[in-house]
């Protein structure tokens, strides 16, 4: 599961975040809960919660079976 998540982050999510000056790091995957760290412009962005839940979590749940939630750490 962790490899599948990393692939989706690299292939789909990271390019979008980098286009806006941000980045993402996979921290941990445990029991379907994915912990990530937003970096760069995404770290302090007031829309980061929306990006996390409506963007990153939605894509990961759609592309990787078993993903239940995405948390920012």
C-alpha cells in the first residue's frame, strides 16, 4: 500500500503542488491512515486544509484501495 501511495503522490499530486511552489512528503501509513507533510508554499497556505481533504485525500482514496484518511503532520 505504501508503494502505491508514493506512486500516486509522485505521479499525480506532487506536480500539481510544485506548480504552486509547494511539495509533499509521505511520513507514514498505518491502518489506512496516511500521514503527510506539506512543504514550501503549501505549508503556510490558508487553503492547505482544503487541499489536504478535497484534493490529496480524495485522490488517494480513489486511486489506492484501503486509504481511509489523510492527515497532515
